[in-house]
C-alpha cells in the first residue's frame, strides 16, 4: 500500500469534501515533513489552518510569507475587479493572496506589518507546503 500524498490538492479537496459530508468538525495530520489541518466551520464551509509570515532572523529587515498547504496560488480573489500591485503597505492582518484547493480558497495573511515588496511565486502556480510566496520589507 502506498502512502497518501497530502501535498496533492486533489487529496486535500477530497478529504475536505469527505469531512463535510460526514459532519466531522476537522482533521489534523502531522508528519515529519509538515502538518495538514482542515477545520470544517458550521457556516461558511471548510477552512484550512492559517499561516503567518516567517519571523525574520535578528538583524534582517524582511520576512517571507509561505504557503500553509499545497494548492494553486492566487494573488487576487476571483471576485475582485482590482488586481493587486506591488509594492504596497500591509498590516499583519491583511490578506495578501490565497491558496486554492478545489472550490476552497485559503486566505494568506501578511503576518507582519510592512511593505509587500516582492512576489516569490507566479499567480496560478501549483505551490507546496512551505513554499515562499511573498517578501515583506519590515519597518526599521
């Protein structure tokens, strides 16, 4: 029997649909290479655990927002009429993009206040857990 590939967006979408259909509140899987957590909300469907920007090492002036899971990277919400432009100021709670799995869009929060200066992944690209997506320049 082969191992289940938890980095595959189709697998995550299947698990999310199965949890929703079964009325299960959520699932958390921890492996040496990462962690997958799916929480099914009562209203608004499923969501997958949030991510923060990677804290900078002492003396550095930037932080990186990483993918919390595998999926398709979306810079803008599909319903948004105005595309994002870089550079732009962000607060720690701002949504700076999305990772999509099936019909679910997981919002990516900046996690740090500063200036979103660089895109590290192409919009529409398939990204994996921990892949760098954005660089944020931190205030001095």
